[in-house]
């Protein structure tokens, strides 16, 4: 099952509690500490092992969630990709020419002024 988009979550929150739609999220309820007869918190190994599992559910769940997120991406059109690539290439040429020119100028200064 794909995760909800940000807008879907906002709409759900706005419908659930209109007064708190812009406020901070509610805190989860606090569970009381279970104690054995001696006053120490009880230790349940079966429960601790279940809580130690990594969130996410493994590689299959990761691939499913990644695929769901990729479906939400707004991919650029071919025209946008071509124009963006052209802008980057032209900017690289301009910066490269500037650095080459600056290098030649400093090379002249070092060879003819400083090393004379």
C-alpha cells in the first residue's frame, strides 16, 4: 500500500480536528510502567525482541515503498531536461573560459613580474 501524500495527510488532519489543523501534532498516550511485585519494572524478553526489530520491515518493504515514492515524483518533460542540460553546459563553458583566462593572466604575472 502506498503512503499518503503530504496534501492527503493535511486534508485528513484538517477534517479530523479543524481547530488544531495548524498546531503541533498530538503526543501519543503514555503507557503505565508495569511492575513486578518488588517494585522493579517487569522485563519481558519476547516483547523487547519485537520492539528491537528495525523499522521498515526489510528489503521487500523498502523496494515497495521506494517504488511508491517514485510514482509520486513529478518527472520533468523532455524539453525541460534538454533546456536544463544546455544551461549547465553553457555555464560550464563560461566558467571554464574565465578560469583559463585567469590562469593565463596569473602565469604571465608570475613569469614576467615575480621571477624576473
